[in-house]
């Protein structure tokens, strides 16, 4: 019987189908692990090694031993009363845990993991659930085996700070505590290990998962409701009470305006929208449609802009602008690249970008998704000497700046499962020059560029950014055509 580990519980939290496929799927059907994921692993391991090496002095270090010896060594170290144990292995019944650190306290041993991120998230600084799943598992094993404390665990975060997780503290909307959350996950993980069925979905996170091709095939074959943009896993459970598939939903009549649908969380307008999208997907000849006037600005000088960020270093390192002054096809690309991968380099590129906005005050600006506004607000907070908060608000004022994603989500429907710029622009005939264009890939290229200084990588990122802003221009042009003629010439489903 396969032992349940903390990593399995974390994976279950991310997606139950992933745990199901990891345990029972055909490994030959896995996709190659994304280079971005590999980069995160490598950075996580490097951070862990760095933090643990600082704790090595006076600690019992089991990290280099084979697994069985680490398990035995952990018991011996605990029996001997070691203050710090690195690389421990703890086992109880069908459970296994590998906490990075065990720390002796007067009330017993406490398990901790080293992480390359912050220990809490959101405005209320709630415990990070993926981290909690793992360390609560260690605490449970410690408590059950009588080796340590089950009421508390800890994270050593990206800054090397120790953050305690009180496992009896209720948090989140459901006010469940960490110990209860762990027991629920554990029960589900045991059921999946023992053969309980799991279901996939189509979600943004799938793009980084090794089972993406398997799940996409499964979801297409099942005509799954998550193929409808905006209808995720949680809503699927509710909507499938009236229609189990996209084709079935396409046949459902529109609900009466103002009348409850009987589906929790889905009002009549929202249900009507899902039905319309289902009808488009179910009709092989359908193209995108507008639902209301798009009100795109008619300013002859249009600028599409996009930033590239490195979430690992916490830097925004590239600002790209595509200027069109004489309509489609007349564009030129301007960009500002941080010359050093640090706060000083980020500041200079940010200042250049702000100057660029000032220089072209009369233009109308376009971006795709809320990310640019978030990124510029963060830049302003980190570099308040470059510009005031008000100036960021002015840049993103709707009278001079349009989020094309908002226009698409609010005022149009497409026969596509994703409304990302990649899906929409490709369906409108745009092609990226790079063979593997994605935000995740560009982060990995940047990481390699910083480590090696390889100029071809810098060029690759810049071309990728240029194509992102050109794609935005193509989407703008296609939306204008759709509004004017009711169709987009050459539209093709990109999935
Ligand atoms: S591809 Fe998506 S649904 Fe499938 S296992 Fe991965 S995360 Fe889950």
C-alpha cells in the first residue's frame, strides 16, 4: 500500500485528478515537465540548501543518508534529544513525512519546511494552504507516533523567517482550522489511493501540469462543462444538475430574467451567458459574437503595452509598447529592459516607461488583463520617487486606457475554451515568432539570461514581448471588424 506523503496532500489540494493520475495513470502519457516548473524546483532546492546550511552548526544532519537510514536516524536523534534535526523522515501506519527541519521545544518536537515563498497570503495574512497541507501532515504523524507536537507546525519563509502555523486556529471563509483541513485531505487522499474516481477540468493551472494532454483529451471526449470560459470546477458541480455536458447545456432554454435558476451561485444572467457560450462551442460553424456595443476608442494613435516580470526575483524587468499612428500595419516597437536584475535596474526601466507614457499623453493605451495595472501599482510603491500614485491612476483611467480582456469578457462571446490573449489572438490569425510562446517560458528564459548573460535569451524575451503587444493590436483590429461586420475574416478555433 502506497504511503500518503505531505507532497501528495499538497498535490491533492491543487487538483484531485492530478493525485489520481500520479497514483494510477499511465506514466508514458505524461507530458514533459515544463521548464518553468523545473526552474521553480531548482530555485526551491537552492533556497532550501542555503537556509539549511545556515542551520547546520550543532544540528543532526541526515540529508545525505538513504531514506531508510534517515528514518532510523530520526528516531535515534529524537531519543537522544537533538535540538535540531535536518532531513528527517517520520512514519506512522500508512503515512510518511519528510520535514526539512525538526526543532526540539519544551513541549516536544515541531516540524518545519523551508519554502521559497511567503508563509501567508491575502489581505488577512492567512496560512498558505499548500504549505499547510504539508506541515500539518508532519505534525499529525509526530502526534500519532508520540514523537512530537500535533498542535503546531512552522514554515521557514523566503526571507529565512520562522512563521508558526497554529493548527487549532480557524481561518478562511469556512473557518476550519489546520488540523481539520488536514484530516479532510487525508481522508480524500486515502480514498483516491484506494481507487476512488477523480475528475479533471480545464483550468489555467493545467498549462503547467504534466497531465495536460491527458486531461484535455478527457475533457473534450466528455464534452465537459469546464470547456466553457468562466465555468470552472466549482460551478460545474452546480450547473451539471441541469445539464451534464456542453451540448446538453446548449439545448437548455434561457432562464426567465429576474427569476432564480435554482443553481447556487448562478443567477439568470450568468446562466444565460453560459448557455450562449455552450451554443457557440456546440456549433462547429459559429464564430465570435458581440453582445453589446464595444465602444472601442477611435484615437488614431493607439499603443498596446505589456510588461514582463520575474516572480522569483520579484522584479518587473521589461516594458514593451507597440505604437500605431496610421492604423493596422503601421506599427513600431519601443521597449525598456532593466539592465541589471535588481531593484536599481527595475527602477530605471520603470522610470523610462513612465517617461514614455508622459511623452505620448495624447495616445490611447491598450493592455490585456488586469495584470499591467497591478504591476504598475507595485512598481510605484517600490519606487515612489519615479512617480506619484495618482499618475498610475491617470495612466489607467478608462478615458485613455482600455483593458481589452475586459471588453472581450464583458461584451463578446467566443467558441473557445479560453479567452487568454494567446487563444484569442491565434484564433484571429496572429502567430508568435517563438515556437514556445508563454509567460511561464519567458520567466524561465529570463532566469537563464540572468545566470548566463546569454544575449540570445534577452533577444528571445524581447521578441516574445514584442509579439505579445502586436497580438494585442491584432485583437483590437479583429474586435473592430467584428463590431463593424459581425464577423472576423479568417477566424479559426485555436484549440
Ligand atoms: S491537467 Fe489540470 S485537471 Fe488535469 S491533472 Fe493537471 S491540473 Fe488537474
